[in-house]
């Protein structure tokens, strides 16, 4: 039973946002659960709807670079260089915040996370709005992020939220997060790689995925992006042996290897990280819907091209149940 209305009507979405209501919106990464960045009551609803702890800061989505200075101050040149290269796109920048930016957005920190998402409908909406929209992924806290309007409707069916339908997300995993408030540091891997950023900035950048300003920041929190079914990540060389000793379990498999057992949903994984990432969350949701006791996932190569995917899989498999 879904109470959500799914639409492609931008005017309707804008009216909802202006009225202080939430709108789930498409991006190239995952769907966001949006509220007007200046409406504290609406932002409180985002946390309540997701079941997300209030100290987890939110990303501000904007529709044009002109709005960057409205939300951030002391903006380094590096930010403009990266914005010129990657925006609209799956790169979030952490910058010093302007005084007026609500503490509920920033988790009471002096910094704010900002990006211009690359999706035609959402860009149009943001440009017409001329304001920021805060939006975490539009799923219940800790669950698999949604990459379609249908996923959002499944997750948030208890809430009467308008869902702006922009089709399936083309990137499929959350944006890369780069902290520019000191030495440039990656805080979350994503589609835009360390190397791409280094090429633009012409400098070495650090990677610190443990950064934790508020004790438990979402995305550094381990039990994240997790299906209900237990996910087990198994190295390629151990996969066949692992499966052989699972005879009393019901399970499904996502792997590059040929099936070695009958009567099991054994999905062939994509060879390239772009396709793998785009389908990852939909695949995890499908495996989850089979209601087996385990989802066996073959560990991808330990190569930088797979870093964002390995990160999401580790989180999906780290749930202590
Ligand atoms: O691709 C994405 O980034 C998607 C789409 C909807 O834009 N959004 C998303 O939001 O993944 P969420 O809330 O699931 O993740 C936001 C991440 C969290 O890891 C949060 O800790 C980090 O951004 N973040 C936000 N503001 C921050 C800040 N001021 N300092 C450090 N981290 C921050
Ligand atoms: Mg999320």
C-alpha cells in the first residue's frame, strides 16, 4: 500500500517544497529526500522520516554555481576549479559555512557539504527555486539507497511524500565527498575518483574515510547501505569452497564466476565498475526480496576503480545480526 504520489510535474514539486513539505527527487547518484534548505521544520521532517540521528549532517543541493557563496564562505580556488570540471555531477564539496546556514543541516559544525546534482528534472527544479534543497538519500536510515522512484515508494510508503520521477539513476552510488576545509581529503569514495580530482588540482589528495566530526557520521557508520538479508563478501579464491559448505542455507550469489550449484539465484556480475555501480543497489534489493538467509557477493578487485563499490559492499556486509 503506497501513499506516495509519483509525478514528473516540477511545478507540483516546487509547490510542495514551498509549503514546507518533503519531495523525493532524482539525481544521477541516488534519489534524495528533499526539503527547503531554509525551512527548519521541513528539515526536521527529513530526519524523522528517515529515522536518521540529528547529528548526521546533510548535503545542500544547488542548481547553479552562483549559489555556492550563499551557503559557503572562504571558498578556495580549488572549489571553483572542481566545480567547473565536475558540476553538475557526483562530487560533494565540504566548505566553511555561511553564518545563516542552519545548524540542523551541518550537524552543528562550521562546515557545509554542497553539490550540483546532474539530473535534468532536478536541475530545472533547483534553478526555478533559486534556493538550496537539503537531501539525504531517500531511504530509511541505514538501508540500501534508492535508485528509482519505485524504490523510494517502497521505503517511504508510510509517509505521504511527493516523489519526482526521473527514471533510474545513471551513476547508482552516492557522490564522492571531498573536504576542502584543510588539505584536500576524500571523506567518501564515489564515481569521481581520487585520480580525476588530483588531475584537476595538480596536487596529491588524501583519503580519510574514518573522519568523524560528530561521533557517528552517516556513511562512516558501518551498518550502512544494508539489506535485511545478511550479505557476505567472499574473496574470489574462496568463493567455491565457501558455497560448498553452505548446504543447509538458502542463499543467492552475485559473482563473476560460473555457477557451481543448481537451484540458486546466481547473478553474473558486470565486468566494469560503471555498470556494476549503476545496478548495485537495485541488485541488492532484488537479492533481498528473495528472502534467503544469505546474499553471497564475490569481492571485487582491490583496484582504485572499484574503491567506491568495495566501500559500499563492506558496509552492506558489516551488519551484525
Ligand atoms: O550522491 C549523494 O551524495 C546523495 C544524493 C541524494 O545527492 N546524497 C547522499 O546523502 O548520499 P547522505 O545524507 O546519505 O550522505 C551525506 C554525507 C554523509 O556521509 C554526511 O556525513 C556527509 O555527507 N556530510 C554532510 N555534511 C557534512 C559536513 N559538513 N562535514 C562532513 N561530512 C558531511
Ligand atoms: Mg545515505
